[in-house]
């Protein structure tokens, strides 16, 4: 075999020494939908899903499987997730019949000034892309490893070492590069090539790994093994912590680098103080179901929940498609107005979570929807003050720009005991900050770009030292009669919220099966003048939504080549104990769903 070896990654071309094609590495088979018993996993990636299923088959529970799957995604989805990032873990505990959550969000360093995103030379914010996203300034204290450890200690049956083992083996063995991985690498090539350890790891020989080649990451395998043996202290204290501080302070520039690669504020002291937080989930009742989500510091649970409360009295299920879509878009805009006005890290901001999720507030907001006309955006925020009339007057608020993207990843896992995990994790941008910790095989996040760039006392998401930037991640679990019915979530920046909302309403109100609800084209109204929509949504609905006054514009941004919104992974619990596991049929190259005792496909 011809092997091009760099210190960080080994890429095998699949050719024998004689030049003849050897047995070309094959990716595992993957199915976007599976039905079976005894537990299930769905994620964007077949290797990761298989790792989770393997853990379940060996007697592990849903929490063990979720952590193992997440660690495997750190290998195969290194631009979306990994120990350099953070996330939110939602868990239904079958024994206690209760939903728990872990907030593993990155935090701002203790010395981060509130003008960190302002260029002193101009007094204006730095450009978002590429300067701010590719900088030490945007790196928050990672929470992912602490989340895995906390979940395993509270509810798992495996040690951290055992849960990380299959992912370490996968990193050693390598995975077959697909179009998505190559495409994401190419999208990042210009900035990755400017940072020495990142170019070494992800651009071996100066190019993105070829489709069909095997991508190995032995350094990440070693990191996982070390963390498994020594525990979280090896990350949050000790040599690795010092290396993280060093690389954030002085991102190693390649010769000829044009990016400023501004130094960040994160220190070993920040790392040593990092803690995950167990929080009570958000809960709303919709269509007779209990919908549980992630409370602040994520805006996911409050915004999805408020939108459902707005929709509840309007009965989407009784509407035709154009009316239902119009109503979904308007409810989403209203909930986003309230998200912008009221939601931030609750340790720093008084977030009216209970009122935002109250039936009364939802009903008051609901009557702002004109059944025939789209409101002029941005709509005003409401008053979640406990005093609700038939129709409340809005209060002016500033709708600050939101980012969207295909970064981040979501997974779901369930076991034979009835436990369920819905877990979204991220390093923010696809490729995070672009900064790899030298010799350790993983990228650091740029999550702090989720703060508003300009400091404004009235903004709940303003930069403050030690604070968690507001997230949109919306890992969700739906119970029916107190038992799991659905579990779902998605990547996609602020479009995560609309993707989860749209998938839920598709499934619950619009007569779609779960796979249909996931496959349906998406649109996202986040309180802006136009509606971001996937091209197939525009093709299908532009003509019927125009008369309401909706202007649809194609999704996709300058940074990513894809025009997709989200990448859902979900489970539905069927009568009789069966599980339907469902991932994307085509978005992000198609996801992978599997069950422990699979009935279909076989
Ligand atoms: N940083 C985003 C959030 O927390 C997730 C990144 C993405 O999905 O684009 O909401």
C-alpha cells in the first residue's frame, strides 16, 4: 500500500505496492431508517452509530452508548464535535420516569473583556469570517469531556475508559473518507492551511483527504486512551491543559499565513474551574404530549417550547398545507423575538423561563398571528410578565444577526431498559476555531462567537467573563402518557430550533411518518425580513406562501457549500416495544440509524 505519512494523520491511498488496486477500504453499510427492538442509535455517521450499537449489544445502557457514539463522532466528524467543544445532554431515566439534562456548554474565560470582538483599530466588530471564527479569541472552555464523565458517573454503567475505547480503536483503524468529509475539509482549506498543526492533521500532503481513502487519527486515539486512563483531570489540569492555553494564546501560524489568528484569553486556571451543570429540563404540553428540552444557557427548549405553545390553540392539524406552513413560520418569528429579548446564561441574566413557557404567554403571543398575512419582521418581543390578556402588545427589541450552518452534530440512543438519550454536541463552526491542539488530534471550538459581537447592556447574550454564550441546540425528548414517544435534535446554528420545531409539527400535525417528517424540505423564519429555505422548499411552496407575504430565500452561506438546513437524528417508540430509528436520507450525505435486534432492513 502507498501511504503518505504525516505526524498527525496517515492516509492510505488504497493502492498496492505494485500500483494495482488493493482491496479498497469500504465504509460500513448505512441505512437512514431502521426498525427493531432492544435499543437503537441514530447519528449522521455509520461508524459512530455502529459503535453505539456495539456498546448496547455488549450490555451497555443508552448513556454508555451515547457517550461512545459521541466519542466516535469526534473521530469521524472532527469538524463538528469532539473534546474541544461543548453540548447539551438530555436523558430520560426509565427507572425514575424522569427527564434530566446536563449543560456542557463552553464558557468564556475569566479575563475575557466585553469588547473582545471589537477591533481597536476601527472600533467596529472584527469580520465574523474568517477573522473572528479563526482565532484564539473565540475559543471557550470546552465542556464535552466533562459532560461525558458526568453522564457516565450519574447514569452510565461503563467507566470513561471503556466508553472511549471503541472510538480510540476507530481513530487507529481509520474511516473511509466520503464526499461530506472531503467537502468540509475543502471548505476549510484556506484557513486550515494557515495553522500548522491543523494543516498537518487535516491536509496531509497539502490537500483534503481523497474520497475513498482511509483517514486515521492515531494522535486522537492516544488522547482518548490517556483521558480514559487518567480521567478528566488530564484534560482540565496537567500538560494537556497547558498545551490548550499555549495554542489558544499563540495559534501556530504557517509560513505565509494571512489571517491575524488573534490570541485568546483561555488559561489553565479557566480549564481547572470548568463545571457541567445539571438543569431541570424545559417542559411544555402539546397535542397531549409532554415535550422536554434544554433550558438556558441554550435557547432551544424555551424557543421550541414557546413556539409550540403559540401553535397549540391554532390547531395546525386542522389546516391545509399553506396555512399550516404560514402559521409555523409566524409562530417561529414570535418565539425568536422573545429569545432575542430574554434568553441568555441564567447565571448572568434573569431569564423568565417559566413565563416564556407558560400557556398564558403562548396564547397571548398566538393572537398576534394574522391568518392571512405575514407580519412585518422583525416582530416585537412579548411581555412574559405573568399578566396575560387576550392579545398582548409587543415591546420593541433588537433582533441581532444569527448564524446558521451545518456544523454541530446530534445523536439519539435508547436501550432495552427504556432509557433514552438525545444529545447535541458541537465545536460551533464546521472546523471550529481551526486550531488543533498539536499532537492531540482534535480541534478547539469557536463557540464564543455565539455571543453578540457588540456589547449592549440590554442584550441578554452580551459578552461577560465566565458566561456561557446562548446556544440554539435543542435536544428534545417527547413523552406520551409518561413514556418515551420521540427523541430528536439537529445541528444548524439557530436553524436547529426551527428544524426541531418543523420536524415535530410535521410528525404530530401534518400526518407524516417520522422519516417523512425528517426528509421534508425545510424553511426557517428567525424573525428576519425573509425566510431562509432549502431550494426544494422554495420550489414546492413559494407560490402558495407568497400571497401571505413571505419571501423565501435559498439557504446556505458563504462559508459552507451546502444549502441544507439541519441534519436530524431521531427515534420513535412504537407500540409493543419496537423502535423506529431515523436519520437523514440525503442531507449531509445521509445519516445512519440502527437497532439492536433489527427487523428492518435486515
Ligand atoms: N453554536 C451553535 C449553537 O450552540 C451550534 C453550531 C451550529 O450548529 O451551527 O447553537
